[in-house]
């Protein structure tokens, strides 16, 4: 929990101290059927895996970035 909280704090700080070229912070709010949650979580995991495979294969690495995806219930 502490690790994720620290990353979210760093994301918040990026809004103040990084240019739009250095960061991408966005949100999508949607209504979803509770029955679709397991498949949605599976799709998010597959996306993270593919993103990592595609962009971490370069031999020349010049920056370290954090990709954080939050998917949580707004009604609680």
C-alpha cells in the first residue's frame, strides 16, 4: 500500500513540476456491469504486459518512467 501511495504522490507532483511532453496523466470514467469486472481486470493486465514488452526491449534506455493504472469504484 505504501509503495502505491508513494507512486500516486509522485504522479500528483508531476502535474506541478513536469511539462506535458514529460508526462501523460489522464482518466476515463465509465459505468460498467459488475459481471464484466474480471474480464476488464484481465484486459488491463494484458495491456500492461504488452506495453512493457514493447517499450522495455530497447538497448538504449535513457529514462525511467512509471506506468500506473488505477481502476477503482467511485461509488464507495
